[in-house]
C-alpha cells in the first residue's frame, strides 16, 4: 500500500497551469462583455444628456427677472449645463444655419432670447421633462418651454431595449462562466484524487489535506483574475488607440469595480470548486476513484 501511495502521489503531483489558463480565458471573456455593457451604458447617458430644453424669455422682461430665471434653472439638480442666448446671438445662429436675413422686411428682431440647458441622464424621461417644463412655465419671465419629445421617447425606447438585451446576455454568460470555471477546477482536481486519498489513508485530517489546496486555489484564482484584467486592459487600450473617440466613454469607477469583481470571482469560484472537490474525494471509496 505504501508503494501504491508513493507512486500515486508522484503521478498525481498537482499541475495548475492549465486550470489558471482556463479560468483566465473565461474571466477575460466575461470582462470584455462587462466592458461592452459599461460602454453601452455610458453611450446611452451621453445621448440622454444631449437632450436640450429651450426656455424662451418674454419680450421686454426686466433684467432682474431674467437673472432670476437663469439663477433658478442653473441651480436645479436636473441641469447639467446651460447657455443664455440673447436676441442678437439668436439672430447670428439663425443666419449661420443658412437662413435668409429679414432685414429688408422687418425692422425688429423677431427671435426671442432663450435659456437653453441640457439635462442630466436620470431626468431624460417624458414624465420628468413634463414636470420640469410645467414648473419652469410658471416663471413670470418665461413665454414658452420646448424640447424634442419624439427624440426623448425614441431614445428611451432604444436604450431600454438595448439594456434589456445586454442584461439577459450578461446573466446567461455569467452562469456559463461559473459553470465553466467550476468544471475547469474540478477537472484539475481530478488528477489529484489519488494524492488526496493517499493522504487520508495515512492519517491526515480533512483540514490538513484541504488547507494547502484551498490556499493554492485562492492564489490561483487571484493569478487568473489578474491575468484576465491585464488582457482586458490591453484590449481597451488597443481599441481606444484604434478608435480614439471611445475614450470619452471610459468610466474609471465602473472599470475598477469590474476589475475587482473579476478578481474576486476568480478567487471565490476557484476556492469553492477546489474545496468541494477535495471533500468529495475524501468521502469516496478508493475503488470509486478509478
């Protein structure tokens, strides 16, 4: 029996290289999907925050009322940026768009002054904008409030559909990733089943047998996560080099959270799968290991 144990231990020397590679590849693919989801979310926010609301100012409004209007809108939580367009500036923009001057027909500039502001993404919904426009319309200096309602509706519908699709894909991929990593670790532990059983047969306790393998699993999971993160960063940098415009979508907070999540996922699943496999082989009879 001693010879059997010695030979089995020698043949079953743990080899974690393929397990690390396998887990790294799976985590890398999950991270790429996560990066796509983050960019899609940021792109949606970008379009939502380009929705412009135009507040037209009444004729002959006093400077005090006009300043109060600007102060009120600029202080609102839904305002991301704003621009006060005077009648002269409005005329210049009108002509810059290729329109004909009315100077030969009219003596007075018919274009009103306006306060144009862009909203934050969380307020880019029909209900929120309706509430906002109703509130602003009550101001004494305001003659009208306008925004592109069809644009907001279509934009929200598109974002909702894309978000739903990506969410379903992310859930499916996440489940597959967990299953693939679990199978990869279990396959790696399968080659060590005789080593585990031999240690048990010579009197080693369950904790003594599982502890070094659990520690190794934690280390391997961290290595796999770091390799995956390195690969993802490489893809991001190459993509941004090829398509510089995508740099505007980079969100360091979300990316950092995703990288941390990938590393923790690699560590957690590696540990869980390894420990479960060790306990499984400890409970099995020797003849069942073949």
